[in-house]
């Protein structure tokens, strides 16, 4: 973060200083909410959670070098006390970003936000210091924490914006006003909370409504909900996709025998070929969104294509592909799931398994609940189970309770027979089954909503033997 004195910070956040001997002392280190991440010169934000209260670590973080604590009450060490730490954190981020004047690129969408954010970051950092979120820090706490990592030398600030209701993205744009806004898609993620895709589109479109007249709205031409958002912004509009009217589009899209997308990238300034290290055709749309941003910021098309071809996975548990020493490939996509991302992951599994099946290997889909689907939950889980059969995935292991039973039921109703589809109670049961059944050449996809914790299945399988990283994967051993 840029250097600010405790007195300046107290003024920005409207807080009262307690036990601060010198208000002129500056915060020069990171702003964090995890006591383990405190660094000398930093500021610790103390939140009271369900199981842990950050205020209890106040003395510890000061000993570790923090200058002060942003707290809800006096803690006996240097602190700025505020009535609402979330609001104070947002106010601080707003002030810092305004002083920096860095280029803010924000993106949202129902699926693919984190993967696209990682691609944009890998492209833009070639042209200057770039800050982006680790993982999916995309809410009213994670976004300002990311913004506060920016420094005077930061050229690009890439931010992911999530929403669980109308008004959420509008609030985030007020904290870090974007100059470039990217909307990827409008799907069914959190549809149970929103109440319909139209409401999701209303919420996602708040990003382009916040753009200034000199800004740029980067919109998916292949999604009618997104392309219609052009009417909701005063900014210039750039379309990406495979549609003929897209300004940045993909032509001759195909998958390699390993399931990695390849295509010709066409932009207003020329075209170039791309072969990605990531897995699954759904990454083509993500790549086009990233390419559109980079093109608008002046990157030549050949450099964009090279960067996309070299880009890897920056965030954990998102199509993280790892090959065990015995030839079993584990695809850990267990960070989150919704119907769109589930279908994309299954198609990627099938593409990756084509070569494996030719050599006697099998494809396994280890799937769990897709959360927050509301009254559509039964139909969506049933549909995914049916899709597993239609795609000719060798084995389905449905993990968990009612929703997993619906996955299994859909597969069986579609025509799965024998042991092609199995319903197990929990991750441990899934691991036991897989350990007894896997053989060299098999490809295993593990995917569910984060709350299910299916990353434990992938971790257990990879702990069984030494592993080597696949092309584009993030795991090594």
C-alpha cells in the first residue's frame, strides 16, 4: 500500500485513535485480516468471526511488526477504532485507489471469473506492474484488501467482482471505480438467491453502468443477456466471442488430443494462432475476454497470442491437472460448481479422456452438490447426471446427500447400468472406492461447490503416490 500515516487513515475511515503514541507513524506494509500474513509496517484488520475473533490477536500482530489494528473496540495496543470495519476497509481502499490513478480493470460473470482474471493478469503484467486477487477475493472484504496491495508503481489493478444480490456490484464499483469493465456471462450460479436469470443480469450489469464515458465495456457477444448490456452503459463497447459481430473473436476452435483449446485469435489489428495450456473448450471465451482487454490497452495481437499460449493456472483447485506416477490423471476442479461450469468441466474431462480411452483408460466424474440453486436444484442435478451418461463418461461417483442422490438418479434414468453410476455418502467413501478401482490411464474429475469439500478427494488420491505436473497444471510433487 502507499504510505499513509495513522492520522491520515483515521481521518479517511472516520475512526478514533487509541493507544497510539505517534499518529504520524506511517503504514507502509500490507493490509491484512489474517494474523499469519502480518508483515512489518502493515495494518491488521480485526474481524470477529464465528469461531475466531481477530481482536484476540491484537498484541500478537503488533509484536510481529504491524503498526496498528483496525478494530471495533480498544485492544490495548495501537488501534484505530471504527463502528464498522467492512465500511472502513472500503473507505480506505477508495482513497488509496483515487490517489494512485492506476488503470482499474474489473470483471464479473456467473462462471469463469477467477480463470479469466488470472488470464488478464498474466497478459497485463507483461506491460507493467499488475496487482490482482489471489483466488477469488471478490466481495466487500476481499476486493478492498486486493486494491490496498497496489503501490505507486502499479500500472494495472485487476479486480474480480462477485454478487449475491442486486446492488452488490454497484457498491464494489464505488470503492474502486473501473475504467474497463468485463462481463463474461449470465448463468444460474446463485440463482436461488437472485430469483431468476433476469435478476442476475440486472446485478451483473451494474458493472457497465458504473463505467465513465471514456471507459470500455467488454461484453460477451455470445450471451444475449450480456450483449444487451451495451444499452446500459455510456462507455464504448467492445464485444468478444465466436459470433461474427464480435470485435475480438475465435475462429477454427478445436481441442488438442490432451483436451487443450486451440484457435485463431482475430482482432481489429490482425490475427494470430493460440494453443492454450489450460484444459477445456470453455477457456476459449475466457481467453477472448482477456485478449479484448489486452488489445484495448495496446498489446499487439502476436504478443497476446503468445501470452495466452503460455498462461497457466494461478488459482488452486480450478481444472488443476496432475498426473500420478502410475499414470492416473487427477483433475481437481473442486473450488466451486454451478450448472454451467459443471457442464464445461465434464466436456473437458471427455476431451482429456479420448486418448486415455484409446489405451484402455477410463473417465471418472466424482461430483457433489451444486449449492444455491433454489427450486431449480433437483432439475439441475438430474440434468448433470444425465449429461454424464450422454457424454459417455465411464464412471460417475456422486458424493453426498440428497443432491448427490439426484445426480445418481439422473444418470440411472438416462440409462446408466451396473456400476457405471455409484452414490456414496462422503469424501472418505469416495476415496476408498477410487483407491480400489483406479487403474493406470484413468482420468478423474473432482468437482462440487466449495462447501462440499471434495478437494479432499483429490488430495487423498495425489497423496497415494508421487506425482508430476501436467502441462498447464499447478500441482507438482
